[in-house]
């Protein structure tokens, strides 16, 4: 639901997606993930950037990872219940991620689609979607998208 300008997921529910399909872009998004929270931001609906503060066995499934494929090069302090930011640049299958202004993934190639992908047509533009079906308590705000002119 929308609450004071924030998107709030009180309980596990549905995913939300953009109506516009995009190819290459820069995404800025602020998130507030509670302890035990689990969500994700799907780039082009195919590559999940993990948003979670729940226990994990490895860095490939933790906060800021491209789920199952690329671990952040730095482990930043956890801030459950506080507003944080991701600045994500996606060009083709290459991704750069800054978390709270710190470069954590630097122009790394994503080798394929992650679980939960909407489809496998990687060369085509697609939506951005935010996962809402895992846990409640997630919040998102100040989402901006910059798309290069073609």
C-alpha cells in the first residue's frame, strides 16, 4: 500500500512491477528492510538484486547480491529498519551497484536469469519489479529511473 509516499508491504503479498519496459538504465531506489525481511529488485524482470536481512549461508544470497550469481565485493554493516539506498546501473548483462554510496559490484556480467525471473528473453527490454511475496515489513520510496536516449 502507499503510505506517506512510501510503498509498504505489511504482510507477504504480491509483487509490483513497472508498466514501462526498459533495456539499459540507472535505477535509484531507497529501501527499509526489517530484521528477517526478504525482498528483491528484479532488473528487467530477470536479475534479482537481493534485499534481505535474514540469515544466509553465503554472500551470493545476501543483501545486495545478484541472487545466486554475484556477491558484493564488500560486506557493509547491516541496518535493519533504517532507510538505505541502491544505485544500480544495468547495461546489457553488466551491472554496477552502489549501496549507500559504496561501490559493491563493479561492472560485473550477470551469467543468466535468476530464480523468479518473468522470462528468459535477455536481449529484450522488460519491466522492473519488486518482490513482495516473501515477508512483510518491507518499504520502498524515492524510485527514479534514468534511461539513455536512443
